[in-house]
């Protein structure tokens, strides 16, 4: 017999079905609650609300577990390639050798963007934030590929849209950076792998050939894998909810990019470096900032600390801390901000305020440090996150469409004025 919970409202008992996930997670299915009882549930920030049943990513915040399609993040980060993980997330299984070669070829042959895209880039002021440029350009893909506007076409067409997105985002992202720098853009080099090609498009100059350092390419591969999906976070929920109106994949992903931009989400890696620079410019008094973060009257928070779901440790942070050490050692980087980061981490991990609230460095504390060491400018950090998160957004959009989920439309509890009569302006 199906498991149920009992809910008693005004003396009436209602049976609420219990759903059990494949990892034993329990949920009360309240989808019929309003029809049966006239009540809704209220959960601001959706801290305790499941919006879907998903087979993509499993995350246990208490135990620090993260798995894509059942595979532990530690194994994927250590042993796989980003495009392989993208395939896994999007299509549900690790690709066989031939499938993987075909997929990589498909992504590689679509790396060029339409030359008319240059005109759009030219329209942006040179100091535009690359996240704004990225989301606009991703939206503009609907203009270049109008058939993508109807996402309910054949699976082949949906796949072409998916492949184009994976292939073109690195080119758009690198060009957004070049525009900001006032440098000529680099065309993709299809002889390079996904990560190396992106580094080439970012760093090659007409005056200087950029040699891809394998340690740097490997760290980038890891970073992208670690960011590839994270179940129903702010940007992913945005992609699903925007996509649920049957808008195109490009526009749903553009919405996800905008959601990611905020400093409480993907913008945190940029905010980390800005915070470290502010501490350095203010004389390097770390304790002062630790105290500021604890002051309830001060809005300042330690960026890169804390997480909505990981309450013991962020498994991604553990992996990336090691990669950060490797990159810093290999590149021999000497940077006062990185010294401040190390000291801040030590102090905060011992401080009672942070210990009591289970506040640990999250993945973005270290990712910002690696990007900085690689020479990637601060405003590009969230773009790097978007590049990594792309397969997750695509996989979640695809799952939402295949499951034929209804349009997302939460309810609310209205707390405004009750009905009152309009008063003409001269009588107010
Ligand atoms: N610095 C100081 N205090 C903090 C911090 C912080 N970074 N994070 C949480 N707290 C305190 C908060 O003031 C509250 O204290 P109290 O219980 O005394 O009121 C307590 O810890 C719980 O905080 P919360 O705001 O209820 O936690 P949340 O789950 O709503 O927020 C968070 C999670 C990530 C938004 C938050 O920890 C934060 O703002 N961190 C800094 C920004 C950051 O690094 N974001 C990147 C997240 S990882 C990337 C991603 O996956 O998107």
C-alpha cells in the first residue's frame, strides 16, 4: 500500500501521499492540497520545497555527497573529460567510445559563430560586463537559428540546438572578454580540445602565440566538471521554469545565465576576489572583516563561505582546493590576495561563529583563486561558472520537456490591502 502522511486541518484528516526517491529521500506530495483543503504551503526561498522529480544529480548536503547520474563527483573530476560529463548529464549514460567521438566531433564542427554576431558585439560599450554580453548573445542565437524557437520539434533538431549551444558558448564567452579588453577576437581552433581551445580564444594575441599549459587545461577541465550540475539551484530552477513556458532552449539558458550572475550564486567567485582585494587595500586586517561578517547590523558577509545545502563541507571545494594548490605551485604565483585567502580560510574555520553555523569555504572560494592564478580577469569568473553549468542547464531543460512538466506557476499568500475605493487625485 502506498505510504501516506495524515494532515489534520480544522478537525478534518487528509491523506497526503509520500514519495520516496531512489536514495530514500522522502517528500510529501501536496500537488492536490489546495483542491482538497483550500490551503497552500508557504516556503519562501523554496528551502524545503521539491519542484520536480529528477534523475540527473543526487546531492546530500549533510554528508557532502554529489553524484551526476549516480557517478561520484570525485571520480568524474579525477578521471573524465568535461564533454564526457556533458554527454552523461544530457543523455543519461557515459558515452561508448564511438558515441563520444561523434559527440566531440559534432561539438567541434559548430564552434564558429555567425559573422554577423560581430555586429552585436560591436554595439556593446567596451566596459560591458561579460555576463550581460553572454546572456544577450545566447538569446540572439534564436535569431540565427529560428527553428530553435519551437523546442518541440524533432529530437534531431533539439540535439542540434544542444550541440550548437555547447559549441558556441565558449566562442561567445571568449569574444565577450576580448571585446572588454579591446583586443581582436580569436577564431576557434578545432584541432584543440574543448578546454584548450577556450584558453586559446581567451589568451592568444596576434603578437604572441599562447601555449596551452596542460596543468592549466587540466584544472579548467576539473573546474568545469565540478560546476556542471547542482540540481535545483537558483539558475537551474530558472532554466526549468522559463523553459516550462515552452520558450526555446537558448532563451531559457540566457535566463539561467542572468540568474547565475548574482553575487549570492555564481557571482560569488568574483565577489570573493573583490573582497580579498578590499581587505588588502584596507591594510590586510583579516580579523576586522571576520568581525564585520558576524555583525548583524553590517550587511557584509564573507564571500565564498556558506552554502544553502552543504552544511558540513562542499565536496567540490575539497577537490578544487587540491587543484588550486597544484596550479599555484606549477605557475609559481606570488599574489598577496592569495595569501590573504589562505589566512582568512584558517581563521574562519577556527572561529566559533562560523563553526556554530557550519559555514565552510564553498567551491567558489577556491575557483576564484584558480582563475586569478590562470590570468583570467575577475569579471570573467562568473562566465567560467556559466560555461561549466551549461550541460546541467541543458540536461535539466531536456528532462523537464521530456517529462512534459506543466508551466511553473507558484502561488502566494496575499498580505496587501483588502478592497478599497479609488480616491481622485485632488482628494488625496
Ligand atoms: N558570512 C557570514 N555569515 C554568514 C554567511 C557568510 N558568508 N553565510 C551565512 N551566514 C550566517 C547568516 O547570517 C545566518 O546567521 P544567523 O543564523 O545568525 O542569522 C546563518 O549563517 C545562516 O545563513 P542563511 O543566510 O540562512 O543561509 P542560506 O542557506 O540562506 O544562504 C548562502 C546560503 C550561500 C546564500 C550564504 O551562505 C551566503 O550569502 N554566502 C556568501 C555568498 C556565497 O559564497 N555564495 C556562493 C554559494 S556556492 C555557489 C553556488 O552553488 O551557487
